[in-house]
C-alpha cells in the first residue's frame, strides 16, 4: 500500500481521540481558553454530564471574525508569541482543541471584542454550518452539543451522565483552584452546583472548593529554593481520605497529575498515615518556564522537570517542615462513632432509705491496708443477703499500682500525667483539658525510630554484639538482597554476614533495640527490601529500615509498665517529632476532652 496524506477531517478525528477523551476533556480545553483570554468571570452550563451540551461563557478579550475562523484550524494559536515553546506561560497552546472538538460535535463560537460587533461561527462534526453576526456582551461563548453523536464507537464507551458530570466538576474545581482571581460558576441540568467569587488568596479558594473542615485541619506551605516556589495547604495526617482524588497539584498555575509529585506527597506522609489512606493537599509549584516541559502530553496533564530531585526534595521537606511546626495538632481526637460506643450502665431501682455508700457495700469504711477478704468456702454456703458483691462478681479488669512519689501537676504537660494502664496495652493519662489514651507499643515505636535517626545523623547507631551469633535461614534471593545492603544495615547497628547460599549470620543488633528478635527483624527487612527496594531512593530505604527495626525494638502490648515508666514515655512523646503517629501511620494517642466526658454522664 502506497503512502498517502490523510484528509483533514480524519486528522481532526485522530487528534480528537488524543485531546477529547470525554466531556471533561473538552470542558478543560474550553475553560483553559477562557482563562487565557484574560477573563475575570467564567460561567459553565452542562447538560447530561456534558454529553449533550457544554457551554462556557467568559468576559475576556474576545475574537474578531477572522480570528474565530483561524481558531478552528489545526495548529493555530495566539498563545505562542514566538517559537520558543520551552517558555510557555499559557494553558492552551497546541492549537488542536477547538478543531478536534468541532470534528466530533456541533461547535458554536460566539465572540465579541470590546468596541466591536459580535460574530458567530458554527461547525457541525467538521462541516461549516453558519457564519454570521451575533448579539452578545463583550467576551466569548462556546457551545459544544451532542458530543460523539456521529461517532458511536466512541460514544458507547462514555460512562453514565452522573459519572461524566463528576469528572467535569473535578476539572472545574481544579481550574478554579488554580486561579483564585477569577470567579467561577457551574450549572448542571438547570441546577447551580458550584459558585465561587474571586478570592484574594489561594488558601481561601482552596477552602471554598474543598471540605470545610480542611481549614481547621491543615497547615500552610511556604518554601522557596533556587527559583522554585512551593505554596499551598496540606491536611494534617489525621485528616485523610480513602482515595487520592483530594490531592490537587499545580505547576505554574496548570493542574497536573504528575507521578513525581504524587510520589513525593506519599513519601512525605509515609510514616504518619496508614498506607491505604491518602493525604488531602493542594500544592502550587511555581518554577521558571525553562525548568519544566509542559508539552509532553497532548492533554497537558503531565510535565517533566529539568531537576526532578530538587522538586521532590522541596515537596517532601516543605510538607514535613510544616507538619513538624504543627506539633501535637497532628494527633487524633476521639471520633464521633467511637464516642457513640460508650454506654451508661443500667442501674436498677434501690429500696428507699438503702445506704449506697461504701459502708453498705463493703460492711464498713474502706481501708487500703486491710487484707483482701477471702470468699466463703464451698461448705459454708452462700447467703442471699451478702453485701459483698466482690464475692460474686468477676475480678476487676485493671489493677492499681502503688506509687509513693507525688504525681506531677497535669497543667505542666500537654499529654498529662499517667493514672493507670488498661489491658496491659493502653496508658490512661489525665491532662488539664481531658483524658488521654496512649497506645504504648505504637508510641514507643515512634520514639525508637527518632532515636535511631538522631544516632544515624551523628554518624552511626551503636551496636550490641550477640554472645552467640544467630543464624537466619532465608531463600537465596532474600539473602542476596540483604548482602547487597550489608554496609547500610551496619550503619544502623545491625551486622550481618553471608552464611552459605540460604542463610545470614547476625553478629550484632542495634543497642537501642536490646536483645529483641533478630530472626524476625532480618526476615522483615528481607521482605521489605523485596517489595520496595527498587522503587525507593537511598534515604527512603534507610528510613524504611529504621522503621522496621524500631517496630521490633519497641515496648510490646501486654507488658505491665510502672507509673514512672508511663510518665517517662509521655514526657518523651511531648518532645519527639511526629509522636502522634507510629511508623506505620496509626495514631499513638487520642484525647477525650472534658466536655465529651461530661456528655457521656449526662452532665450537659
């Protein structure tokens, strides 16, 4: 078959397959054109999720009749004043959107520059239908109707109107977030679903377009490095979502879905959030145009950075610095659904005049030094009027431990003073403004991790030699992975040596971990290296190794702690960064404020 030139209508449809995947794609291109026109107000009207109708009206500069005709030709644009495509400062610049949409829909462009007459041009699936004057205020109105009506192979792959509308709403929300100086409104099937006025700042616009609770559960980001400026808001680790759809990323005002940026966010929150949860962030990265290539994808949703390491480092350090400054705000509070599980004990009515004090229940005043009464023997028989309920009830679930030192004042410490231990796992502390519950294993896990990081920053983690080296049998690939990281592991105080083809010899473990379980530690490290080694940088690999070691060296659930040990744990948590989450992102403590406690007992 000989080579031939494709007809223009077929070229447009091929381009439409790259640019116009669904109504949201067409809407994105039209709104970007409106933004580039210098508009201060953009109105959007949709019907059936944008499949039947997309209308975008703006008050921008407008176009003359010759410019309207030229805009419907391929590779015609007003957004590249010269041929330096490496310094693009506008959103749409490829010159493919309007002719591509016109080849798969009925497209009408009405425009009027200030001080001139209005003009309209209609193209129905690539065929010119109307070209003449029109009456409209200064600006431009573009209407796309019956998208893919004459391309059934494409239309049948569209989703439901509800799903298509959700995609359109997300597009408008992201573009409106990128330009807080422009007012946006959106109507769908005759109902106003979004309306935001021009805002003075990006945080105000973000708060208006996202969850209202984000304003009280976020920190501001502000970082500048080598001409790169990073701003925006980042949700606290306790304010997360099950999907990553609430991560809004912008590069030079352009909404993007770049894998580098998404990975950097995941790395910044890695140790403060469960792996199946996602942070809520809105990050605005402004870089010199020569340092980013925005022409790597037809839909302009991806970018390429000249120095990706710098960008990734900025995001990770900027997020962590802001979260560190937040202090204890990153910790959890008791959720409403957990509060609902608290119940008041049912009390049966008592006979009039019955003494319900301690003397009636125990036969006299309570004496803490009196011996514990013994239950009656089997031969004595039980009296029905026995006033000692402890003889019949189950033993108490927790016990008190004598502490002869006077307890410190609760006002001196944010996490309060330890009052007891429940189920040998949770520390109960009294703070000035409420009740604090601490997971001792999760909390100590974070403390050990931060100690290891501090020791590593000082040079090397101290090691403790084993009297008898431990032999850990693994498969050969796992041994190969560990052997390749022997030097890195030695920096953490873990000294390994290859012992045949399928075993590793553990000669020393980190002193911070004590004796611990060398076999379990080495096995877990081998598994994590297999899962994440190739995908992580050296620093991230080191952090992962430290996290795994800290998990094995922390105080386990089920260990009884003395009051002095519990208070020491609380005091160290107060001065340790990220102590609100363990290494796996789970909360280490929750607080039940005094108002909630009073509500449980009906005092409010």
